[in-house]
């Protein structure tokens, strides 16, 4: 009987299993990407550009055709010198001391006695913006949709938005892309009691402001692309995307001692896993039916910027992308919840049929593919796979740990990674990507899962347009 089954398998084309991954190669890749020399791979930065060149050269080593997808980006940084802001209610005026002020990087501001409008956060959505005052005070409590509402005010010509009772978004720098509307205003907040009292007074206010800004235009941030062509004449035009972000948080020059956010586990590890996966799949006697596109994204830490850019400018039609398997944190096993050895997690575990291929891959390579009951679904939108889901492409993010010590800290260093375990995980990932790309059936969203409704609708649109 065994013999018969064996012969049957042969005649149908036996399922290939990738070889074991090379733990030393993984540590070599991670230790370079996470070295202090690359200065934490901030988007955009010289360190990140070197990382991109290195990843492209590693793609070539494994036999992939490598290229870059360049996004033109301008960077605005807050300048604290010269900040001069005061409010007046007609009878008295209050200065906002610079050491009590936080503001976002936008265009520079020069206003003298500008009119102020007060709105509540809850009224923003319905607000008529025609002929609106140059300064808008938004009263909290905050909520979702702030960024969108502020963009609407910016388009309407508002120069300054002052937040009262709403936490401040990231003030350090703003990245602006050529293909996206630019933010035309500065968001400001103060913790000064006198200024806050006047902001809340409800009287007719005027704002006088001088806020400088540093702008570096025409920088480039790049996604790194590697392609392994499929073997089936029809299906090779379809793609499985195996992806990982390669950016991290950069350096903090004001820190004493260690200044570099090395981002070894987050996410040099994921990048090393896609490079090694490319090598393992490339060694198989026959390539999978579909092509596999390997992508290292910029800008994940700043809001999925690289994956969103890719989706706005897809290198192949989005309808031809059957799945995105994204990797994060494939290295460390010392999860904050205890050791995570011999297993890998998926986000949105039952959102699509991807998990079937990954489970099969786990069986073939002796690795447990598990659903984290608490984090699997909530983390679905926390990484680059979300950009693909939103346009309808089935996706997931695979990782060994979710929370781990040193997450987004200076201590996320390459020595702390469990490379023996990472090799096992990487082998399973490679096998899973191979199976997904080689499957007769296309991966689909799970119609029985209510959380996938929006993704299913997007997928329907996408495939109709095809
Ligand atoms: Zn990450």
C-alpha cells in the first residue's frame, strides 16, 4: 500500500520540502543590518540606504532578480529656536512658553493677530470649511479620525490647529510623499496653565505666531524587490508576496551611552528570514507554479509607509497578487509571556486560507503553527500586511513573539536572537511561501469570519476590475 501511495505521489508530482535553513547565515544578515554603523535604519537616512543596497545584494546572491522601488519623500523637522506664539482675547495676551509647547512638523508659520475658530472634536466631521479662520482650536476628548479631519482643515487653508484635551501625535518629524497631499498646517499643544485657560475661555481669540521649520526635500526612500519567477506558463503571472520591513527607529543623539535603535528582532530578523527563504526556495528542483516577489519595505515604523506606497504603485496588478505573507520578529524566543520555542504565530489566523498552507508547511518541517488567542486578530492591522488587506489581498503577519523585552528600545541587539530556533522558523516560512505559490487553488478570504467583511468587499472589487 505504501508503495502504491508513493508511486501515486510521484506521478502527481511529489510535494517538495525545502532544506534546513542556515542559522549562521541568518546571524550574519541580522548582525550587519542591526549594527551601529547603520544607525537604526531610520526612514529616510544614509543607514537605511546602505541597508537597502545590502538587501539587494543578498537577494542577488540567492539568485533573485533585484531592483528598487523609489519613493520621493520630503522630511520636515521641528525647529525649537525662534518659536514665538501668543494668544490674545482683546484685553490681555498670553505667551506660550516654548518649553510648554509641542508641535508637529509642517510648513513654517507666520501669523499676526489671526482669527481663531473653536470646534469640538465631535463636530469636525460635519464642519463646513469654506472661508474658515486660519487658526482652529479643537477641543477634546480626542477620537479616531483626527488626522483625516486635520487634513481637511489643511486643504481648506488653515495654518495652525491647537489641540485642547487631545494627545499630541508624533511631533519629531513628518514625511511627505510626492503622490500624497501635503500637510499645510502645524498642530500645536501647550501645557501652560494660563494659555490653556485662555484657550478654554470661549472668548474671541487672536493668534500671533512665528514657528520655524527645517525641510529636506527630494530625499528617497526605497522598497527593495527580488523576484523568483514561477514555473507554470499560466500561473507565473500571479504572485505570492513574502515581505518584511527593514526600517527602524534611527538614533537618538541626546541619549547618553548607547544611541542606536538597532532593531535586530524588529525587524532585521524578518528581512534575514525572507533572504534565507529565497535561497531555500531557489534550491528546489522546480520553482513553484506562481512567482514569488520578496519585498523589504521602508517606513513601517512611521505608519506602514513603504507597504502603502507599494499598494499605491503596485509593480504588478494587485489582482495578480494572491497573498501577502509578511514577517515580523522571527528571531527572539524570549517573549514577554515566557519562552516561545518551536512555534510561529499568524495574525488574523482564520481570516483567509493562508493558514492551511502554513500549517502544512509546519507539519513538513516539524514546527508548530499556532494561533495566539489574545493577539492574533488585534495585531492583524499592526504591520505591513494591513496595507494589502485593505485593498483586498489576503494577508497575514508571521512572528515568533509579539511583545518582547527591548521592544522599540536601544537593547534590541543581534546577540539576543535565538538563531537555532530562527532557522527552524525560517524553513517553515519558506516551505509555506512555496506551498502557497505552488497551490492549484488561489488563496481566498474566509467568508465565515465577520471581521473580514471589508477585505472581502475590497477583494471583490479588485477581481472584478481584473
Ligand atoms: Zn516591526
